[in-house]
C-alpha cells in the first residue's frame, strides 16, 4: 500500500530529523514504529498522513486510502459533547445530519461508548477520552489508521484493554495500521511487524516480523511473546548503541 524511499526531513532550523528512511507497509498490516524520543517516529507518521512534506526522497502509494489519525492527546473540544466531538469531521465534510448521526452512533458503539453520547470530555476518564478520539478517527470510515502514541499517558490496565480493543477494531474493519510507540511490550503485542528506529537522524535499524496468529492474554504470557520482546528489546538497545558509537 505504502512505501517510503530514501526519505529525509530537515527542519528550517537545520535539524535533520530523518535521513534515508526506507520501509513499506502492506495492506492489512499492523506496523509499529518503535524508538526513543527524537528518532523521528512521529515525524514519519505525519508525513504519511500528508501533514508534512519530505525534504528529500519519496512516499509512494500503490493506492491512496482514506486515513484516520489518532494523536497522542485526545484533543477534544471541551464545549462539545462526546457525540458532537465525533460528529466534527463529518460536519467539516458537509455531510447531512441525518446521514452522519448513525455513523457517529456506530463509531461510538465500536469503541464501547454507547450511552455516553451526551457526556462532556470533563466527565470522562483518560481512557474514555482516548476512545472518543479513536471513534472520531473511525467515523469517516478510513482504510488506514495512523496512531501517534495514543495510550502512552494511560495506566497499564487501561492500556491493555485499549490494546485489545484496537486489535479487534482493526480486524473488524480490515484496517492497515501504523502505530508509534515507546513500548517494546506494546509493539510486540499489537504488531505484525516492528520497525526499530535509530536516532540522530532517524532511520530504520531493524524490521522484525511478529508471527503470532492470535493476539490475546494467552499470547501475552507465552514463551513466544517473551522471546519476541527480548529480540525487539535487543534491537532497540543496539540502535541506541549505534547512535552513541556514531556520536563518538
């Protein structure tokens, strides 16, 4: 579906955030970008979304799907209800209310928020606010979902639950997903592939397939999961050492 070829990103202050970034994403894959802060994960995601342009290289699409984007912060409008926050992208596309309403209700049902339509963000927990953000991304019926560390600020129990929910949603909608995270454990649990990035400037250090047919609590406590976590953690440590050696 998507290929980044020799992508560089240099900011106006001269900072080279990404250099020679190369990777592909196939239809239906769940690909995590894993790496330390400053390695360009979010920058790469924003370029895939079309929110930023490469300084060099190319982003090529075999087909350019509709995209939904979930930011790290839910970015909800506090004066709008849950229903109206999810309705916003449909309003901006000038969809009639009679057509948009059922789509909003369906998206809220899929993230487990039926019954909270008239609540305001201030009355919701952090996990529930993130569910609203996911519903808002889903309401336009995207084929690709881009997620920028959406669960980083949540407690572990809520994070585990939302990991399971996003896997179920991705499977039900047959989404192609690119997910940015700092967590080795989260990346292994969610992904069909983990792309480990090295910092300064950001580039691909390792591309590790995760061959797990079922993602559930049995997988999370399995020897296979532990082995994948060790492999990915080792690649991340090597990426960091590569940066330190290059600096030296």
